[in-house]
C-alpha cells in the first residue's frame, strides 16, 4: 500500500459505520461500507427477479454491481451503496443469503481489496468498515479499530433507528434479535466476527459521536506516526 488503510470492525449498531464516515470526512479518505456492499448485491439480485440463495443469481448480482461501481468514480461507490432501499429488513435478510454464497463472497473480497489498494485520485487513504476487514480483507491495514458497545445500548440504538422509519418494535424483541445476530456473526464459518489480534478496542457505550471520533483520531495519529 502506498497510502494509509484503516480497518474498522464491530458488531451491529456499535457505531462503526458512523465513525468510519466521520473519519473519512475528517481525513479526506475514501470510505466503503462493506455491509452495504452485500445489501447492494442483494438489491441487484432481487431487482433482476433472482434468488439470493442461488449462487448463479448471486454471481450475476455481483457482476452487475461491479459494473455500476467501475463505470462511475472508482474511488467512490457511494452512489450505489447509499441507496435508501438497502436499509430495509428484507434487504438485510437477502444480504445474509448472498454472503453465504462462497464464490460471490470471494469476488466481493476481491472488490473490497481493490478499493483499499486504489482509493482514487484526490484521496489521502482508505477506510473500510465491516465485520472482517482487519482479519480477512485488509490484514495488513495500518490501523485496525474494533468498535464495541454494551448490547443494551446497541439494542436501544437499533430500536430508535427502526422507530424513525415508522417500524414498531419493542426493546425486548430488538435485544433478542441483536443477541441472535451476534451469535450468527461470531459462529459463521466464513469470516466470523472477531477482532484482529492487533486491533485497538473502542467502546462507544457512553461516548458521544464527537468523543468517539476524537478518541479514534488519537489512535490513528499514534499508529500512523509510528514509535517515537
């Protein structure tokens, strides 16, 4: 790598996505939300009338998405990854089915690594967030952060997000779903959710967005400046 790469991992609703976007904006880094990448493939599959559990359909979805990304600004896939339709629960379910397809997942790994290597002209580096960035996608990343928060805090964040979309949810149900999702992510055979050995833990439970960003920037500066 000729530029810095920051890998940010963590469970759902930990705050890693918000932190990644803030870091990218602050440091002028290109940003990729890799969770949105899988949702975008699922969207392509469903739009074409395919089945996300069918490997051939999933591969077609990957190819379609790749063409869209590469036909625009290769350093900024935001125009396809920020589609509001990707945020629904149905798309999350479809994305998990796509992620279970080995060849589709392999091609998306290639796409993510290509983005990390080539953040694009005008960017100072790349920041990627997901669940296996520091362990699988970019194990040689200059900075690895693992963002966590108490599960009760994360469930409350998720419930507020759902309510803001007009979706009724109870704290008990959301908490139960969060625990189940954590277990699936940790126990899955392909790229299980776990911190890289050299990742720095960032607990967002009791911190505001600005406080989390300040803490992360201090870690990044220390890592990139090297030992004094």
